[in-house]
């Protein structure tokens, strides 16, 4: 058997590579946090806006109070409380990352209550844990095959390239809204949004589950009828298992597209840092924001055109494959030709199938129309604005919206996880530069959640493949969002009600400050 080409990356080899990147990043964070001057720490607060809406407010004051400074330098020890918090973090990371979300709405209250971190330091640790978990999930899924088309990767890089500019521009806009809106209003908006997304996602999952059950019942009935036909026929026995099974070649890893996403991340982070050097009501700030908007629109149009052209080429290849098979170029007496022509039952011809896709399931190749791509960009822009305004990661907004666009659940979770990785990693660097991150806790919790997220993504993905029920991922996602909504209501909601009752913190911040 020929070895795979050098440009294809085995999943576990890629995981080792990304783990090395994580360790280098943590070491860099340690150096920055120890030697960064106050000016760099203040600038890091602006960079945090590119990774999460509320981060700029959390990092506005580089000088930490004594109690919070003690939390940052607190050494990690295995106690009953920290072990329980670590176990819960492992469970949350495994389920959240398998569904394509970070789980920040659960991590922040967990670290605040169990580890006695302040909300600001709990948010910093949460971003580190989200980064570790997202890195583990992406390391496993980034080179996996699409469940409906083995010639494609599980992560839809074309769609990610279309979504990423709108997402980053939306987050940048959400930062401005976050400054202007009061905290109690953002909290109530976040609670309403999470409950709405949980309801919509649960409805989608239940609808998918019902269709899957109907499809399985129809398939079982068809198998029984085909078995009766085989029992009464005089045709020879056709082996359905063995070494003759044809498999599509492993798709080459799209290094170029991944580099383009990373380049966009660097571009928007640089512009965000540049904006923080000026007042928000000054013309340089407005000019840099206009550059962000122009770059987002231009890149979205470019990648949308490329995605549409790629989809058109894929449809032409599919039609050409069907035409060649229907022409009967293969000897009609061979089992392969009989299977392609439909004279052998579908369940018998599975192991000798040729390139023809199933008419019921399709190839799963992207067939984005200009209208769908425009909707995807608009959805990403609005989702980024909501995430930036309300201070949550984009995963809880993006994953349900990708499902609404008709993306396969496994591809939606993998694509959303990749975008969460780029968003959360920016926040981690910003928190470390500002001296908010407890590196010992970040390394322990982040590395543990790296392993648990990869393992959870593998186990849940295998359960989905074996059962054929992609609705499992959607229902897990709905459950994670619902738990986040309940936890946010129990903690942030009660604080917001207390502020309203006491008449404190009723107004927003100074926009031009």
C-alpha cells in the first residue's frame, strides 16, 4: 500500500503539532505577563475586544486590586475543591467542544463559585480553558472526512472564510455597543438570547431525530423486502464484504485556507490594537474602523465568489460522474456495473459502489448560492455583534445559526470550533499581557480540557457515526446552551436585578472616553 502524500496530515500528528504551539503560546504568555510595561497591558485591553465583547471593560484597569492580584499568583494545589472543579471542567469541555461551542457561560460561574476567583479573573481563566478545549477539538476534527463526502474535510473551510470577516467585524462593532450599553441590559439580552437559541436548537434537533427515525424505519422495511427477493432468486452470491471495497482518497489538508483565516485574524487584531491608541470619537479611530469594515466586505466578497465557483465545479463533476456511469462504460456483467445500474439491491452493492452518489443522501458537497452566502455573511456579522456586545464567545451563536443554514451538524460543530479557537486565543494573549491570567491554573485546566475535548469529540463523533443520528450533536448543543442560560440567569441575572433594585450601575459607559 502506498504511503499517503506528504501534504496530508494524520490526525494525531497534527494534534502533537498543535500541542507544541499551545506550549509555546503559554511560555510566551508567561514572559509577557512578567515583563510587559503598563502601556502594553493597556493596549492588550483593546486587543481583547477582538476576542470577546466584555473583555475590553475587564482589562481597562491594568493595576489589580490586592485580592485579585493574590488570585493571579495563587499556586495550584490538588484539593477536594480544585479536583471537583477540574472534573466538572473536563465534562463541560468534552460536551461543549463536541457540539462546537466553548462553554464560557458555564466556566465563568464555575470558577467564580468553586475556585473563588473574581468575575474578571474567572473570565480570564475561562478563555484559557476554552482555548485549550477548542485546540483539542480542532486538532482531532480538522483532518477528518466529511460524513457525506469522503473527498472533503469535515471543517468547511470555504464557509469559514466567508463567515470569518463578518464575525470579526461584528465583534469589533459589538465592542462599541458593549461600552455604550449598561451591564443590566446586556445581561437581560444575553439571557433572552440563550433561551431563544436553546429553544430553536432543541426544535431543530427533535425535528432531525424524527426524520432519522422515519428514514431508519423505511430502510429496515426496504431491507426486508430485498432479502425476500434474494431468497427466491437464482442469481449467484455476491460478496458484500472484503478487500474489494472502494474508498475515496483522503482529502489533502488545506493549509492555504487555514493560513488565510489566520491572516485575517492577525489583520483585524492589528487594526483593533491600532484603534485603541486613539479616542473613540476621533477621526483616526473612525478611519481604522472604516478600514476594518472595508476589509471585511472585500474579503467576504472574494471568498464568497471563490466558494460559489468551487460549488459550481463540484456540481459539474457530480453530473459528469453520473453521466459516465449511466453510459455503461463498465461491462454490464460485472458486479460493479450491476450495482451501478441498480440491478443489485442498494444494501448489497454498498461495498462495491463507484463514484455515483446516493440520490437520497447526496454527496454533501457545498452548493452555496449567492443568496445563501449573503445570508451567511449577514448572520456572522449579527452573531459577532451579539457576541461582542454581550461578552460571550461566538460558538453559542454561530453553531445554531450554521444549523439554520443547513450545514451538516458534524461539519457545523467542527467549523464553529475552529472559529472559536481563533477568537478565544486572542483573549488569552490579552489577559496574559494585562496580568490577569493565573498561568498555573491555566496550564492545568487548559491542558486537561485539551485532552478531554479531543476525547469527547472522538467518542461523540463515533456514537453519531455508528447510530447514524446526527441529531445527537444538535440535542447536546441545545442542552449546553440551556444550561448556560440557566447558570447566567442564576448568577448574572440576580446581580442585575439587585443593581436595578438598588439603583446602581443603571447607565452605560462613556463612549468617547
